[in-house]
């Protein structure tokens, strides 16, 4: 009969992936009313353990054409690498006739996006789709009938903002469409100020929740609510913001595929200061490794590769792995001692996993999960799905590393 000795260890993330994002806001009074959309997004983010670092140039009545030649706006774009630059046009212009929008709006959206990409190709221009006026645009109704009603004006705004995003490899924060849904379903929530154009406090709150969802790719439900808005109204606006953004990601051209970096380390007994690292990242294209010992960074392009690294001597090192997905990255670090594995306690009974009679016994709750079996050199031997509480090891020999979603098992098979 083969004998087994084993240790089980688990490494948990040090955080719940709190995010920090940077955003520059270029717009006008729709963005700065009620102390401003940027500040309220920051409040929502902070309440949900995220961070928004922002700057802005918000000028009453300003158009995209104004911002495209404004020294302050252009200097702020070039001042740093931004995650997002938010672009908000004057409230009426995108609802005008096609030939007017093509001459008065689209060229300046392109100029601003070109400036953004010239500064950093990874910055996302994010267009602020605004809302139609409460009773339509009465000042332009006679010359352009589609804007005579709120519904008609909103439709024109939607078309123009989506076209700007499509033309410029940009995204849209669909504030206007969430506004319409709340207006239709909860007319008692007054989103307008007295002029029927600018946002009330509720309107600014709604816009801020849409932006939080678009920027952080997360639901604002449970986040900050300013004084003066009831919990019931706030919940409606939070839920509609999340639902409408996430239900039409392709329409808004929002990529919400977040990369999450994470790895599980192992320092096999008898291998000296040799480390084995199992990449458990999510949504990555490739990863870079810094082993904290002055060695050259290692680039991992194969997700399934077991990364091996020999440290110059036994000791403590901070290992950092950065996972990349396009322009997006996430870094995860652990400070480890190269002989830490020998001191890891046996937590077999806590997980109800055991090894006996040439088999590993898994709990029922792990049925359907996959396991990866590696040899002592880090070569992948097999990938299996757990279909039974008993898994037979008799076909293998030597030192095995068995990974599963809750951690790793190390078996010595004689």
C-alpha cells in the first residue's frame, strides 16, 4: 500500500479589491450643480471602499468646442495619465438636426479624444449622455420639431452621444437613459430644478450613481445618500443605474472585464530556496513577476504555467505579481519566507479533506470543482473535475501538487 503525507495551506487575498480610479471632468453647469457630480461620485465611491481621484474644468454653458481650445482643459488632459476623461456637451447641441451636430459637435469631440489618446492611449474618453429638458426644447421646437417634447429630445441626445462614442473608441455614461426610466416609472422623484433643465439634488445623485457604475464597474446600491433624498428614492435610483448600465454594456461600449491578480505560493520541502507559484488571477492576458530579490522581472504568458523561481538564499522576500488585460492591470503581493511551508499547520480537518488508502477525500460542497495535478518539477500532469468524494491517486507517484479552488494540497506518494 502506498503511504501519503500531506499538508494543506490556504492563502487569502489581503483586500476585497478596493479600487482607485482617476477621472478628469470637462463640462458645464450640468456637471457642477449641487456641489458637482465629481464630488458626489467620490462620496459614493468612498462609502463603498473605493476611491475616486478627480479634477475638472466645468464652465457654465461651455461646449465641446470651447473645451477643445481651452488652455486649462488641454493642460489638465496632459497633466497625468487618467483612467477616464469625462466629456459633456452643452445640453441642447447634441439634440439638433444631423447636419448641425455633424458641424457643431462631432469635430470637437474628435479633437478632444485625439488629445486624450495623445496623452495616454489607455485613457477612456467617457461621454456624459445628458437628459432632455422637462418639457422639451421650446426655444428650438419650431425649427426642429423632434425636440418639441422631452421624449423626442432625449432620443436625439441618445443617438448623438452613442455616435460620438462609436466614432472615437470611447464609452458612454447613459445618464439620460436612466433619467428617462426613473421619470417614467417613478414620476414622484423630481429630477429637475425649477428651470426644467438643470438637475435637482436627486438629478445630480442619479447622474453620480450612473457614473460610479460606469467607472468602477460595480453597483452603487448601499452607497452614500445625501441628506434630502429618502432611502426609498435613493434605492430606486441606485438600482436603475446599475441595471441599465449593466444590461446594455455593448451599447454603452463599456468594458467591465476587471483583471484581478492573485497567486498561491509553495516552497517544497527539500528543494532549498525554490519557490513554486500558482497563478490564480482572473481575466488576465499575461503577468509580470517581481520576486523581490533583485532578479530580472519574469513575464508569464501562459496562464497554466507553474512559475518557478530559485531565490539566492533562504530568507524573507516580497513577491509581487501584476496581471494585465489590455491596458488594465492589477497587482497582488505577498511577503513570504522561503521555508514557510514547513511551518504551515495541518488544517485538514477544518476543510474536511483527507488522504488515505491511495485516495483524496473531498467534501460534498466541492463536487463539480476542478483540480490540477502537477509533479515536483511543476509540470502539469492532469486536470480533473471532482465527480466523487473519493479521488484515486494510485496512478501517480512521487511528489504531487494538487490545486483546487480553495487552495493546494501537497502529497508525498511512495
